[in-house]
C-alpha cells in the first residue's frame, strides 16, 4: 500500500498567532500546502514568508475580494491546477486542527486508511477550544495554552477532507461532495477565541459586517452580547493532549453564538 499524496489548504486572515502551528501541523502530517492570505494586517504575512521554502504556493488576495467568493475561487484553483497531482485534500479553517476519529494514530495514518477504504469524503466533529481565565499567558502557543473545550454537536457540517478527484465548488466546506461519505466521523480541534484581546478584535473588527442573510450571523450575536464570550473553565472539558476527546456536549454553544435569525 503506497501512501496517498495529500494537499493541505489554508485560507488565512488575521490568525497569525496560530498560523505557525497550523502550518507545522499539516506539514508533519505529510501534506503539501497551499496558503492564500485574504489581506491580513497582523503577523500572518511574516509567518507565511518564514515558511515559503516549505509551501508549494502562497498567494496574497486583496481584502476587497468578496469573502463569500473565496472558497469557490480556491475550489476552482484546485480543480484546474492541483487535483490531478494529489489523492486527498485536507482543508481546515485556519484555526482548526484535524485529527482522526481516535488519538491512537496520526491524522495522516487515518487519511491513508480512508484512501484505501474507497470512501470519498469525511465529516468532522467540531470540538470548540475556548480561552478561559485558567490559561497560562506565559505559554505562547495557543494549542498548548488553551486546554478547555466542548463538542458543538449541532453546528453546520464540518466537511474538511475528501478524495481529490471529487473536489467540487466549496461553500465554507459545509456542502457535501459526490461519492460515499466515511461513516465514522473524524475530529477537529477548533480554536476561534484564544485570549480576551483576540476575542475583541475578531468580533469588533476582523469579522464585523460579515453577515449575509443567515450566513455568519453569529458574529453579530457575539458583538451584542460580549459577556457571553467569557466562559468558566469548569463549564468545559479539559484536554491533556493524549486522552480521547470527550464527546459529551456539556456546554451549550448556542448560548454564545445564538441562533439563526428568522427569515423576513
């Protein structure tokens, strides 16, 4: 059995504090990597330049390019230029880290198994990792500092990996692909809020005005209710980095994100 050829995709915007870990993780999982930066104003460009020798493509996309067209644009780019060279695509959001369904093997090992299975795409459980007052600010790396989490079971579907040959136009990687889904979901660790300062910047500036219809309404909800962003450590599970993630949804993420507004 030969190893599958894997390509990782990152769309970046002002998550530079996490980007070095995101890139390193995918490289360690035997993925080549494409990164597009959608007009970041933080350290993202510097981090991408640091990794330029290890990436197969870096592109700067102007900030005025419509965010809602970014995923379809990358999809077309993959279809036209890359899917013939790879067996599998892994496309996490930049603040996500993909794992298999268990921690006994590397993510890449589980992708290789999926490749041999004949299945075509994989849905992921969304384990939200959130900043709390328990975090040690002296630890620079967010994935080492932020240990509290809970499953968000009723979030929009997280489809983050698929056979390259079934790549279609992606819509925030929520829409299904052709072929057969793997029955057993994989897991992802999602780090949307990593400090009090970063939370404010994300809600008040970086994601301000992003809503369109019922898409990305949650940023408006969080901006209106900033007190909801402070979560007690005791309300979440603790990740020691080796034990299996606990799927018990002990925290109601709708209390933070709210619900989609009713159609007019």
